[in-house]
């Protein structure tokens, strides 16, 4: 598709994201659904491999999402799928696809905007006073989904750099889903998805497709090049950052893990932060009672102890 630098006026209304309906009963031996025993095996596998905790009421959601894989693999039933998945070759070939379909990928441009206001007004000036001259700040979007968050950061940091000579930065974006990472790298979105972006930034950092019927926009190449997308599983022992991050955004991610797994992940994230670095989490997430080297400095915002920038 060809892209040009003209902006098409965006609609004001957005369609809500469709959500799976939960709560339908699973019956042992029901060929139309996942049996209780297979559901238990799948939950155990998903938790072990991705840390995601599925409670007893998520059976219908799992059925809906795995149904895509039944079609892709030309399988007739959920029991056939489990037989394939837990077979000698299926586990290696299918696990990445299972994780792709069970992960939740809800995100937006400029989601929870107060965080970005704090980043620009408080966190960056504080870090710039302490960072070594010439060093690029490292900002990590952990659980980046389809890319709206890291591209929001890239736009804002580019604007900040224009007004602060010498300011340099790197953006790392990671996710466990290979499907959303591929979409994020492309940087192509429906027009209404970009509506939360301020008009001046939309004109500057987006292109629209020449085919008006497609109603799509694309992040400009200069911004796409600023983001390094990579695969990362929060259950990995080593998050493989070559250098410590100054800022980590990990928002609306840990809510999908149980409390024990949350604390393990957050401890590893804190280990990836410089002393005095900032961690942004979702407004529905709390670190209360967790033993972490982080102190609250704002709503859903924490700063690591120490000052070794």
C-alpha cells in the first residue's frame, strides 16, 4: 500500500472492543467444548509457559480463542487439539500459537495520559540532571502489544528532543505475542485507533493510505525506526537488556498473573532499572505489600531506590 502525507479527518466515535462472554458451563465429555480435564491441562501449561493465570470461569473464553486454532489446523474438536498440543511434535510447533491466542492485547495511543504528562514534566528533567553527558536514555515498553504505547513514547520523546538539544534516547518494546509484534512493527492502524493522538502530532507523525476506503493510517518511518521491537516472555529468567533502563512502562500487564508471579516479575523489572529510574504500571495494579526496591511517587508510578544514573 502507498502512503502519503495528508491527514484524513478522524471520526469521533469509536467502536468498543468485542469481549468474549464467560461463565458458560463446561461438561465433562461434551464434544462441543473443552472437557474439565483438558481445561486443567491447558491452564497448567499456559501458567507454566507464560505465567498467565486462568481461573475456573474462563473456559468459554479459552474455547472461543482456541477455536481459531482448530480451523487453522483442520481439527474437529478440542480434544483433538489437546491431543495434538501435548503430543511429541505439537508442543514445539503449537505452543507459540496457543500463547498468541490466549494473551489479551488491549491498548491505545496516549492511554492513561497523566503518565505521559508526568514523564515529560517531571521524570525526564530529573533523569537529565543525573544522567552521564552524552548517554542516551533507555525507555522500555514492556508488554507493548500492537505498538501504540511505544509509538506514543517515540512521538513525545522526539518532541522533547527538539526542545532540549543533546537529549538522546532509545526505545525498546517487547511482548510475548509474535502476532502483535508483527503488527506493531508495521505501524498500520485503523483511523479511529489514532484518534486519541493530539491533532498536531497526528499531522506530523502519521501518513494515511491512498485508498480512502481502507481508512488506515501508518506511523511515519522516522518514528518506526526509533522503536526496537523484540520478543520477551516475562517468565524468562533473564530479560536480556544490554543496559539498564531509565524508564519502564509495564501497564495493565501484571493483572493477568497471580500475586506470587506478579512479585517475581516486578522484582526482575526493578532489577532492570537504574537507581532512581521510574516504573509506570496500570491504574488497576498495585505493588502494595510487595517487597520491592521501589517507592510510590504518584498514582501507579514508582521510583527505584538509589541514584546511580
